[in-house]
């Protein structure tokens, strides 16, 4: 019994002594500096003992220090981005100081092969653009341009009133979407979202929306896409033709009339053609399922005239258009502060009289757009075309607030 007790005590003493000796032996440190090929310090180098859990990183001066290293042989590794990783064998018998130079290295990516096939131009055009024409365009007559374009896949509209709608392509609108009407950039797109494009959609025989990389040919402001409005070709056969549109809608009791008359001459005036077009639109207060949007009516009157003369490979064209609209602004949307506007959002009804009327009171806005364009083109034998254009645009916007007082 006594012998066993002595043996147990002796073993405990030996184990404790061994642990103390081992703990006291692992007190060495390794420090130093890491430099590049030009003897400049390299910060952020990972320094670690491969067969141990000890490691650190160099500071901004390239210095490092690893403490608590046991005696014996160790493998120390140095790793850094843009430098070759190296490993060194060291024998630790005491504190060790090192100066290490890392050679520059390059990270090479594996081979990447991109393959494809040539796509004909006509197929590429089909992929990057969509058209609204024929019966599909006819079914949108009477709607605003923004509402009409919603019929095309991938397009939407931002609407700030029953009659104020702008096209949205890939989530972008206004000055990120370019509108070109018969070759003329629609500068009114630079205005805010509370203004709709001042365009009469009846003038277009085809509407094309260009999206994706193909829109880069139209400039940097076409990052979202391009809307091209193309009128029908001028007549070349003798005679007079025309179109008449009569459109009605129950909401707002809207009525729209649009007419087109065109013709061409022969004999001494052969090559000369003309076109006249006009649109009238009138709508009263629009309504929701529960109430009328007081003062939300609109009145619109548009007119355009086109004179074209073709002589051999030359084409001379003069075009004039006038767009005018008066749009009422819903009484319930007027607010003098953000707090007042938030209160109106929280109301179940606007809290103002609800009735139908064709009259437009304050607040309202009027937009007038006049365009005069003269162009000349020459058709080359190789199907190339040279075109010169001169134009004058006048855009007038007037917004009358609720508390406006005329002098």
C-alpha cells in the first residue's frame, strides 16, 4: 500500500516536471522582415509554421514575429499575392531573426476559349428589336405612346396620371430612353416623370423598340433603349387616299378623332406628293371603382403637314407638326408639404368632391411642341444614302398650380 502510494506520487512528480520543462522550452521566437526584389518591405505577407498552428502577417514595414516556438526543426512558409510563395527549413535552438526576400510572381489564368457563329444582320435586328405595327398598332389607337408600348414584350410604363405615361425599358425611363420621331430626337424626354412624350401616336405607321447592344448606335442617352416612330412612306401613285379614326372610351367618356389625307401628282409635277394629318382628343374626369378623379381631364389638338419631291436619286422633304395638350392635375394629388402628402396617402378616399366634368381647372399643365424640318437625301448605287437635315424645334411647357393668380 505504501509502495503503491510512493509510486503514484513519483509518477505525478515526473509528469508535472515534464510538462513544466516542455512549457518552459517552447518560449523561443522567430522575427524578421520580408522584402521584395528591390529591397522594399512587403506588408500583408502570411508567415506560418507549416507543421504547427503558429502564424502571423507582416505589418506595413514588412516586419513579423512568431512567439512560443518550440526547439527543433521547422518549416516556415511565406505567402503573398503577386509574389512566389517560398518555404524554408530552419533549426530553432534559440531566438531566430530572419530577412527573407520574396521574388515577384505572376498569376496565370487557364486557357479560355470563346466560340460562336456569325449571325446575319437581319436575324440580329430581329433579336434586338421589336415592332408594333399592323393590327397590333391599330388596336392601340387612342392610347398614349407609353400605354401603347406596353403591348410589346419587355416594356412597361411609368404613369403619374390617367393621361401621363412614359415608356419604361429594362427599368429605365425619361432621359435614359431615347425617342426618335421620324428621324428627329424628342428632346422633351429630358423632362421629369410627370410629363408624357409630346407625340401624336397616330402619325406613326410602325413603332420599333431597339434594346440591348444595338441601341449604342444612337448615343449614350439610349442606355435603356430606343423608340423609333416611323410614318408611312409618301405616296407615289396619282390620286388621293386617306384614313379616318373615331375612338371612344367609357372611362373619362373620352372621344378621339384622327384623319389623314394624302396624294401624289403626275405629268409635270411627277414626283411631288403631300400629306395632311390631324388629331383631336377630349376626355373628362376619369374614375376609379369608387370615385371620380376630379380635374383629371385632357384636351389635345395635333396637326402635321408633309411635302415631298423625288427627282432621280434625290429626295427633298419639308415637314411641319404642331402638338398641343392641356392636362388637368388631380386635386387630391396637390400638397404643400411631405407631411400633407403622407396624410393623403393614408386616406381611403381623397376627401374632396367627386363628380364628372369636361372642364379643366387649376392645377393643370399645357405642353406645346412645334417642329419644322427640311431634309435632302441622295441614294448611291451601292445602296448607301447621304442625308442632310435642318430642323427647328420649339417646346413650351406651362404648369399652373392650384394657388396660381394671374396679374
